[in-house]
C-alpha cells in the first residue's frame, strides 16, 4: 500500500516544509470523524513526534482509514504539507500502522515521544552515587535508597510536569539531578548547612509527582493528584517510608517533610508553609530557578519568529531575548575607534 | 580618672550580663541631653560595638561628660548593667575617649565596627583572579578591571546594605564573592550560558551601592541614592566606564546594563525591567538567595530566646527554625525499635 | 499573713475598679525581677483569670515574694488598683499561693482559665450522636468514631487557636459543634450534597490542631506544628486512621483529605488546594464565618470604650459597630410623624 | 410548508445528536445575513431554548427566510445536526414562526427560556410568610411588605445575574429564598443576632438588581445599572421606601442600608464598606456561598466531558470534581481486606 | 492668680523651646486624672493650638485645677517646657480659663484651631461665581445653588478629612476650590468635555463629608458616616436635592451620581464603580492629586529633622525630598567649568 | 490596467460599506502567499490607511500580483467589500503601486498614516516658546534647548507609544504639549512649586521613547528599548546632555533624572523610584491622566457598536460610557413637571 520510505532517517514534524510531499512516522494523539458541508465525512487527526505536533486531514477513503487506525497508534503516513492560516497542516494521502519492517526504512520509536537530551542511565547512576557517598546519616541513606528502589521505573521515565517545564520523558530525573548538583554546590560553598537535608530535599521535593501524574508518554493528572497535589502527596509518601525504618528520628523527619511542603516557596504558590530553614530556602530557589531556566530553553528553542525576542510567554510573564553570544565581534560599538 | 581594664581582652556588648559592673570600650552612636522630672539634666547615649548596641544613661557629672564626648567617638566606659523592661541598659559611672595606651589594656578598634568574618584581602584577590582568568572577552576584562581598580577602597569596606543583609564592614565584597561563586557554578553546570555576562553581572550588579551609600563605618543613604537608587546608578556608572573603552560592542553593553537593571527580579522590587535573558534570571536568583541566607544567619545568631524558633522577622515574613544538626541521635523517633 | 477574703465570690480582673483595694485569686502568667533606678529590685508580674489579665508590681519584700511564687501558680493577692497610662495596674501588698481552704472563701479554679460558655459534656454528646445518627456509610462512622475516641480528652479541652478565635478551654469543641450544625443545615437545605462528607469535614477539619498545639491551659505551638501546620497534620492523621479500617474506599478517603486540606479556602490562606467540591466549599465558608463571628463577639465583649464602634481590629481589618437591638424605639426617625 | 412534528414532546437543543435530522422549536437569539465567497448570501442564526443554544446556517431560500423571521421570534425548524470543529451546528432546511396549533404537536413556551427549577408561587408565598411571621418590628414588616408588593412581578421573573449565577427566569427569587433560609438558620443557631436585620438583608440585598437589569427573558444592564450598580441602587431604593413610613428609626435604616452596601464583603468586590456588624457579615457569607454553589451546579450540569473534572472555570478559578456519591462501594480501597 | 502675658502676641506651641518658661493660650483637648506611684494624683492634659499639640502635666493643686478646667476649654497657662524622650512636654505651674480681657494681652481665638491659610469668604465667592458663570444648564445651576445655600455654614468650616489631608477648619472649601480650578483648566484645554459635569463633580464629590463628619473644630465620624461613608452619602444627598427640581433629566443626574460614586477611582479605594466617563476620570485624578499635594505640604512643614528627607510617611508610602529651589547656584556641579 | 478613480477624494477604510465595489488607496502592511485546499495559491494582504486596516484576499493573477507589490508599498486597489464572520473583508480585483499621477485622482499620502489632529509646527513652536519664556534658570534652558534641537525630527514625528495611547504620527509631541500645558497650570495654581523642574519633567519624561522605538510610520521596539526601557534611557540621555553644559548643578540634575525615573508613579508600573517631590508627583498624575484620556477618546471614536457603552477595554479595565452632552433636553426626567 505504501512505498518504502525514500530516506533512511525519519523526518521530524518540526522539519517539514510547506508545499512538499512527505513520508514519515508519527503517533496519533487525537482522531475525530467530522462532516463536510456537503455531508461527506472526513478525518481530523493530530499527529505528533518528539519535535512537535501537526493538524492533519484525511479527505479520501475516510471510513476505511477510520477503522484501521486509533489514538495512540504509531503510524506511517504520506501527504502534502500546506499552509493554513499561518500554521502548517498536512493532507494525508496514505496512512497505516507501523510494522516491524519499518525500522529498516527509518522508523525509530525513540523519535516519537519528546524526551530528555541527557542519558537516563547516567543520571540514575549519578543519583544513586550521590545518595551513597554524600549522605552521612544512615537513616537518611536508607530512606532515600528505599524510595529510589521502589520508584526506579517511574523516576526514569516521568516528566516533571504536564506543560510548563521538563514536560518530556525523563524530565523528572533531569530536573532532580539538576537541583541535586545545585544543592551540592551550596552545601560546599555556604557554611552551617545540613548536607543530608539538602540532598533529601533535592531528591524528594517532587516525589509526589510520581503519584500526581500518570502515563509518562502522554502525562495527565490523576484524580488524587488534582484533589491533594504533589506537595502533600510527597510528604505523605516520605512519612510512610520513614515509618518503615527503625528509629527514624522524629524531628529529622519533620524537617524533611517541611522541605517538601515548603518547596514552592510561598503560600500562594501552593506550599502550606514558607521555608523556615536555610536548607528549605535554598531548595526552593534552586528548584524554581531550574524550572524557569528549562522554560527559557524551551521558549528559545521553539520560537519560530526571526525577531530579537520571542513572543510573550504567559507563564514567565515576559518576552525572552535571543542573545547572540559572539557579541564582542559586533560591528556596532558604543565608542568610536580612536584613530 | 579610670582604673586600668581588669581583663586584657575587650568585653563585647552582647556578652554583658545584668546586674554586673563592666569596664570596656565602644563607639558612641547617639548622644542626647535630656531633663529629669525634677528639671535636672541627664545624658542618654547609644553605645555600640561589633556585637550589638546598648541604651545607656549618665546621671552624674552630666555637663562635664557632655562636653568631653561626641557622637562617633570611641570611648572607654565603666558602669552597671541593668534590666529595663526586658532589655539590657547601662548606667555609666565613668566614661572618656580612648587613648593610644588603651590598646595595651585590651582596646581593639577592630572590635568596634561589625565586619565580615572573611578575609578582605583574600576575597579581593579572588575577585581579581576570576576576572582575569574566567572572562574571555578582552573588552569585558578591561571594563571590570577598570571599575575594580577605581573603586578598590570602597569595594573593600562598604556594606551591601544599611539594614537588611550584609550590613557590615566588608559586606559588599563578601556578597559579591558569594554571588560570583554561584554564577561560576551555574555557568559550568548549565549549557548555553554566557559566562562573561554572568561574571559581569555578579561583579557589577550592586556597584551602584558605592554611590548610593556613604560612610561604611556608619552607612547612610546619599541624596542621589534616595532619588535615583543603586539599580539605575550602577547602570549609569557602567555605561560611563564602557564609553572609555575603544569599540565596546553596543549590544554587549546593553546586556550588561540589563543585568544590573533587572537584578531585583520584579518591577515591584525596584527593577524597571524583568530579567529577559537566562544570565539575568540566574543573577537575580543567586543574588536574592545570598541576601536571604545572610539574613537567616543574622537572625539565628542574634535571636536571644531559647525557644525552637526565632521571633517573627518582618523582612523575611516568618519565624526561622533553629535546627539541631545532630538529629539522627535524637532519643525520640518516628518508629519503635523492632526487638 | 492575709485576712480572709471579705466576699464569698471571687472578684474577676475585668471587674476591678481604679483606686480600690482588692483581695482575690489569679494565676501568674509571667514573673520578672527588675531593678529600679536606685538599684533596688522590684517584681513585675502578669496576673490573669478567665476575664482578662493585669500588669502588677511588687515594691516591698521583693526577694521574699520572688522565692515563694512562680509562673503558673494560682495565688491569692491583695493590692491597690491604679491607672497607669490609661490601663489598670495593680500594686500588690500581699501575695501567696492558694491553699485548699481558699475554696471556702471564694477561690474557684474554674474562674482562672478562660473557657467556653457552653457545657462541654453536652457538646461531646451532641458530637457523638451526630456521627452515630447522621452518617450513613459504616466506614466513615468507624473512622470518625475511632478518631473521637482516641482524642476525647484533647477535644474536650483544646482551644481552636492561640490568639485569634475560640482561644479558650473548650474552644475547639465549641467551634466543631458550631460548624457541624451549619453543615447539617446546608445538607438539608441544598440538594445533591453528600452529608457524610460534610459531617466528616466539620468534625475533622481542625483535627490537626490537637497536634499543632500543646497545653490547652496556656496553648503554644509545637515544633512540628510550626513546620508542618494543622492543615497537613490533620490530613496525615486521618489517612493513618483510615488505613486501620478494612476496605476504606480510596476515592472517599481522598475526598475527606481534600476537605481538610482545602478548608482554608485559598492558597494564600494556607490551603495547598482550593475547594473543588461543593462540600469542601461549604465547609470553608461555615468554618471561616464561625471563626469571624467568634472574633466579633470577643471584640464586642472586650472593647472598653463607650463609643459606637470598637477600636480597629487588625485581624478583621475594621472597626465593629456596637449595635443596639431595640432600635425601633429610637426617638430619632427618618420621617416626621404625620399629624 | 412543514410536516407535523413526529413526537409529541419538544426536543431540546442539549439533546440533539450529530448526523441526525431534527424537527423542533426554539427562539432566535441572533440573525445575520452574510455572503459566501462566491458572493451568494446565507443566513447565520443562533437558536436557543432552555437547555442551551446552537449555531445555525441557512443556505437556501435565504432572502425569503430572512424576511419572515426576526430576532426574538419563537420558531419551528427542521434541519441536520452536524459536527463543526467539535461543536454541534445545525443546517436548517425549513423554518417558520410558531403558530397556536404548534402547541398540539409539542411546542411548549416554557421550554424556551431557561428558568428556575423551583415553583415560583411557592417561593413567593414562603417569602411573604417569613416577613409576616418572623419579623418582629412593625416598621420593618411594613418596609419589606411595601417593597415586595411594588416589585412582585419583577421579583417573580428576574434572574439574579446576567451570566455568573442564577442567570435564569426566577433566579432572583430562588437566590433570595436560599439566602433567607440560611439567615433564619443562623439567627436560630447563633446568639445575639438581630433576626429582623438578617431577614431585611436577605430580602433586600440584591433588590437593586431589579433596576440594574432589564428584560428577564434576555437580561441586560441598564445604563443606570452600569454607572451606579445594584449595590448603591438597592440602598437608594430602600431609603426612598423607608421615608414613606411614619417614624422609621434613623439608625435602624442606616443598619439596613449598611447590610445592602456591604454585602459584597470587600471593597475590591464592589462594596464601599466592609461588613461592620455580625448580621452584615453573615449576610455576605451566605450570599456569596449561595452564588458559588449555584455556579458549581451549573458547571457540573453543563460540562460535556467525561473526565473526573470539569474544565477550568474562570469565575471560580478552578476545575470542579465530579464526585460519585456511592463511593463506599468502590472496588478499590486504601487497605487490603483482612482475611 | 496669673500675671499679664509679657508679650502682646500669642506664643504658639510649635515655637516653644525646651528649658524655657512660657505663658500663652491653648485649648484643652484631653484631660485625665492619674495617680503617681506614691498614690498622689496628677493631671495629664493635651493642649493644642493651630500650630500643633503638647503633652502636659500638672503636679500641684491638682484637685483644684481639675475642678476648674474641662476638655474643650480655651485656657491661659504658664509652665516650663521640658524634653521627655525626645518630645517636648510642658509642666504647668498655673492654668485657668480665658477671660475676655485676655484678648488685650494677646489671646486670639483664631490661633487655637488649625485652619486654612486662604480667605474663606473669598473662596466662597469664587465658588458661587463659578457656578453662576460657568454652568450652562439651568437645572445644574439650580442643583448646585440649592446645595451650596443649604450647606453654607458647613462648607465654610468643615475640614476635608480627620487626619490625612486638609484636616483643618476650612479645609473642605479649600480642597473644593482647588479641584474646581483644576477641572476648569481641563475643560478649557481638552476637547469634548462636559464642563457642567466637571464643575458638578468638583463641587459635589465630597459633599457627603458634611454628614460623614461632625464638629469641624475637632472633627469625628458620625455613626452613619462609618456605616455608609461619604461616597454613598454624597450621591444620596444629591439625588434628594435633584428630586426637588422640576424635570431634572434622568441620565444627567445618573452621571452626576456616577461622578460622586467613582471619584475614589478604584474599587479597593472605596468607590463602588470605576470612572466610566472622561469627566469622572479627570475628577478622580485632580481630587487625588490635590489631596496628595496637601499631604506633601503638611509633611514638609511639620518634619522636625534637618536631613534632606522627611521621615517615612505611612500614608504616602515614602519619604519626601526637601528640595532647595535655588539649586542653580549650588557650588557643586556635574561638570567642571572649562577655563 | 485600472480606470481612474471615480471620486476626487480618497475613500478611507473606515468608510467602506459591505457589498460595494470600491476603488481607493492604501498601504500594504502584511503580505502572505497561501494555498487553497485544492492546492492553488492566493494572496492575503492587510491594507491600512489612517482610518483603520482591512483583511484582503486576491484570488486571481496571484503570482503576477505577488511579484509586483511588497509590504510597505502604497497601492491603488479595486475590489468588493464583503462581510466575513462579522468583520469587513476585501476581495481585490485589481491592485498596483501608486504613481505620481494618482495624486490628481485623489491619492493623498497624508491619508495613509494615522496622525495627530493637531498642527505639528504650531506645537513645536509652542514647545520652544515655553522653554524660552517660562524657564528661569539658564542651565535648564540650555539643556532643554539642546535636546530639542538634536531631536527635532523625531519629536515632530514619533508616536508616544506602539499601541495604548497617542499611537500615531506626531503623538509624542501632542502628548508632551498636553502635559506641558497641565504643569504650567499647576505651577500657577499651586504655591511653592519649581516651575523649571515641572517644565523639564513635561518636556523630558518620555524622551527615552525616541530611542526605545524606531520608525514612526510603523513603530516598533528596539532591542535596547526592550532590555533597558524608555524610563532609564531617558534619564541616561539627559545626564549625557547635562554633562556637556558648563557647571550644571549636581542636585538639580539629580532632580531632573528623578522626575524622569519616577514618572510612572509606582514601582510595579516600571519606575524604579516613587515620586519624592511635589513636582514629580504632579508630573506623574498629569502624564497618566493625559494617556488615559487619549485612550478614552480612541475607544469612543473606534467603538463600532450602537449600545450606550463601548465594549470592555482591557487596558482601562472597564467599559466606557458614550455620554450624550445635550442631556438637559432629555424627555425623561427624575421628577414630574409641576402643573
């Protein structure tokens, strides 16, 4: 039904160009059967791969297509890319589910889901070694070790959020590692800090997200996630784990729960308590900074325009400057050259 | 007129105990002549040393004392410490300006003014070596070098503020170094950052304070400081210096000015622009975090109570927990030991 | 040392009049030894009974008194009430700890601690009967019954807060009963509400306060109370209890936790989630209204002035009008009588 | 021109299904003549009945249709329901104004306008009997009686708002009755409240809406409504009525005006004064709660999705949980059954 | 009992110097009988004249004095000015009510109450002539004329506020005239404005203050003032007056009421509606600006310090710069003179 | 190719009527080549003249047209105006660049760009004469004169903003003149103001906009404008100019910089300092008022509806009332005529 893919590497949605015919692979995010004005049906799909997503129409063989493909399927498609009101749109001519043989002609499952650019296994190793080597109290080492062990699969796959930041496969772990490196720096550079607490906070502050969300490939909130929230769910999870450890000190556990509960920094941002220790304060700052930097990256990467600034980002409440790092070579300068 | 000081080290205000007679040294911060109900005069002084300050009364030989001591003087005093409405108060029996010989019996000028606990010369050397070794663009190295050279004396002595944080001799430099180490960490740990800009921001973000304030021993705002503010004054100073450098690139200077102008992070905190680059965002976070951590230290150090929490701090909007770092040895624990 | 109390009923602090000598009983809240200007010591006490508290000075026999009475003691005192800067003050002539015989001459321990005006046992019975008779699901009946049983002593004695509202012995129970009656009304008057959830919310919303606070006679925050807060502590307590009940339905427990977590109504008021069910919304409103009404009562009762309005109350952000309920008989009227 | 309606009951818009042909009745809310790209005209109508509204197109006989139907008309229509970008849309084949005979074949005017689900006459009777039986002061009974009498028609038909809550025929009265029952509960359950004032507040707090809005069938703001607002208009109306009553007490009237003026609770919500009496405080809470509960109902009823939560509601600032009230039977539970 | 006043002009409180004996005149604002520690009584008075007020003690002949003078009395006093905790305090030796003959020796009633520095009669004439000459619609001329006529006495004496601005005899009229001149300017300088409305707004915007306050000599809020507020009271008063005028146009009156109701500019500042016309917008700005300028004047006049800035003013939320208007002659300059 | 324009005056976009064929002139703001569903191309243009802008489609001769016209071109067009979803849309039949001869048949370049309704040269003359005649200090006269001279071209053409207010050719000058007249009024009507400072503030407060924006015909932000902002850019520009003047007094310059920096009035509105002088306070108020009045005008002029109110304006946060200034003749009145 479909010719073999002309190129051996998979063409990503972000790279598609208007007025060209393309053959490639994607996942079906949404599928709807609709009627044209003349009463004839057509299919509206949203296709996506790790680079982005694309509105798609199928005008022909509609019933047949409709029966053979479903939401969530990985598909091979062929069609014409058009401009529709300034956005790209695909008119599909052929489409079918992928088959094992497609791997030969370029299909790569790893290109379907957006994912961290870091190596998940290396990050996991780093996480474990920090816990083993930098935590001095055995009780905390045991607590962290147990939680990591029980949640390894989720930690390696979950995003850190549905939309705003680190919203991709492995984003949770990427964010945790980043926060962890930052608190290690601060524990070295500032006096009087409790490194065990800082590490506990870095590792555990978002642990509730593993229960707040489901399905790392297409993350969504659980009912319990919406009604309780990851801040409290994380504290509850950690308290339950600590109660399995013999003689876990009461006030130490309270401090770890406080780190988790206060990491949003302010009541109006969802923390029922403000940070009341230096460790909690640092955790809030490096967590918030890492989230915002990830958002900056995302905006700078995705902004399609060629102006010096991105469009206004509602989450950050500002436009972002696309700075050019070889500025010292600019032809224009503040001062005239002395001659 | 006064016996030699019995101990060879100077007794600090914070260490004074109620109902004891003390002989020591301090500076006169405030001096007022007042009348008792019976019409007789008395002197009210505020004495201070690096550990704190003390309300003081002189009931006898008032006119004589009044003529011989002035605000700002370093003095030797002898008197009785009393409790007055819960605060310590000193009734002075003898007081005179210090004389060179006092050094023999314990007077130490370094104990008068509160100052950084770090070594100023070492910090200064670190600051210069970072500029020399970590900045890649010659134009920025020149800019930073010139500004440091012209302001060396102020940089080594100024506080970073009058009240809230790093409000002591050398506090400016301590704060700059701390912010600098943080941005060096982030430039190493995060991709795509312009290290030159981060260093410029760390070194220059508060440079306007050298003109906003006067008198590092007893800092106060200048008129220009109150009407313009260190945020804009810093940007103006840096622009003036850059205009002395041949061919300083226009957009590069704009970015440095932006770092300074946006470092308060939000409009309502005094920045006329929000951070619009990743470097400006990082600068804001590490600057703000360092200021708040310094405040935490200060509160924890000065809080006189023996409760688990400090009293409510208006600047931080919270009480701070006095955590005990050997918690793992606590007798109380969450779980019962399995036997 | 002291004559028998002339009257058989105990005179309360609120009823003391300036320039009169009084003999009565109270508790010592604070005791401080201070020095007069001439170096002689005096004692400053704060006395209190259920009607209020009183600044007190002892000028004579100071050392002797100081050794025989302590903070927390119940005492018999005799002294002169004076006006000091517009507030009443007591100069004590005689003071000693109470003895059993004082009961004969009027001492009544129940007059010492401020307490609810309602009958604690009756409220307790009402609470239990509502749970037994109005809750339809056995699992919730079991949950509420268990929690009440384990906490009976605290529920019967705790205040609902340290300062703002229901801040007296039995205030917790009084507040719970009031919220409970309100939700029963709403469950009857509005359609489609889950009465079990409403009752659970009313009974449990502040249950975390039993661990957030200690010592109902002189309530204070625990360390865990300050770092975690009663909102989360309550949810954790309830989750722990539910896990002891066989087959407690998951989503039902989540809803009860949501009721507790969201009862402050807004994130900035300390709830990590806003009410997302009608039951949670109602709970927030009737809880908040009951607290504010209690505050109105307290202000109206304690305001000493004779103006039409109380002084400005910082918690309520307003003055309160002292309305006169027989207004229809007022001589002044909007309209002239037609004759 | 049109066949008789096949079913004897009127089919409501909410119940229409895509890809079916329907014959039913509705009101024309909006009518616009437009041009297709080829220059030919078509009609765009918005039809509505009490269950919702529907975008509608007429492609044929356009001029003829346009001349025979107008905005506001009740019409009989026949057409095909289609899906257009995820929303239902109707392509009309036949349409004409209703005629008396349509009642026989199913047309019911009561199905056109959305209206309260309560019996208006019963609510009116309840309102009058509360005034007669629960108000103790004759002057207030007279005031309320007069206002009700003069505004009977409006009170029985007006909505309580244009959009947010109780926005349907009879919504005003439904809201007043609900607030009234609540204040009656509080007057019984809380001590020291003036029941006459509470009843006056419940009955009169929104009375200004009868002048702020016009046309209960299709409510809109009057010019005076927009420039003055129902809060002040209500107070003015009540003052005018009270001035017709002989010897209405001045301060009593002031209190009633205060109830009306302060019922929004906060200055930023449109009340020029905060509640300064307990009665005004209660009125604000039960009014606000009733409005929000009505909004919850509306959202839960109208949300089309099948997820556990409604979509985000801008007015409430949250999603609402669609709880299932037979939760105790859930198969999933927190704890494993002990066996 | 008292010698004649040595100087023929009355010495004002602001001009008193510490450690001097003074004989002058003032009003008694507050009088309290208190007890010294030894049980002997003394009198505490607050004296005031138009320049300020003064804490005062009478140690001798206390009962006698107490019986002969009362709050509100104008008195002649003699005493010694002392410094008490940095503020001036008076120890009175002689005091008695003023007698007619005191006028000969310097007593001037006009010096007792703080009052506008403008000529009240001239302002009144200006107000009337603007109404007569600048208002074009007869109905508005009649409305303004009637209101001015009925309230002439109050308009000529009331302050515009109790504390914040124009808080002195005649302040109301001074403020109205100032706002009036501003709106006349704007009506001339901006096109399309309705001058009649602007004048109405200027004259009437604060008219409710004549009922919100009582007693211009020592202004206080009325009960109705606190519960309703001058914003609504003014609109009600104007509506009542307009209803006395034959055929006053409905929408015109609504616009005037809107001007009054919206003149605070924002809901959170107490206006139930924001300005929705250009006239209402202008009125808000010039009213607010005039109030703030009056506050600046007051602060600059009263600030006792010799620094370049006043102390922090809570109402304005800032310090105010004491600028020197002959700055062009300053010795210091930005640039060096080229020579 | 195109017939001569039938009327001798140019038809403006705002005056176009649906379903009519029009021939007129405009500028091309945007040009995009797009594909129809059948794959054929069409052109989408946005045309604009001083009265507004218009969405435009070209269905025929697309490639040919595309090659001959460009963004920014002035063109002659002929086409049919249609209604598309409630907005006007033009289907172009003929289009070409304007040629000199078009002036004969009605083309007027002045009708293309929206511009101030005031005479630019008269405003410029007024501006210069105020500086010459009203400024008393020579140094300020020199400063203002120099800045005006250097920026004459920009001052005569720039808008005062891109979107919100005075967003048209000459808007900057119109706004400056308006603020200038206002401060002249206040300097005359209020005592103790420094007129030189007021004039400096009026002339210079927005001077940074001449560098913040580029291209007055189609204004946009510069990179430096976005990163620094006109508030600081203006202060920097003025400081640079003052440094060219011999002996410009230091504190005087600081005050002028303060006027510029604080003219937004509040930190959250982008001023790094609040106004701390009366002159700065006045400048902020008259600047803000003039901007808002211009917005009112704009909204009232452009609102297409026939209701009494404009639609909601997000910038002003309200609807605006379209008042009718001959209200006194209204048939409806508050009171019945007495007969």
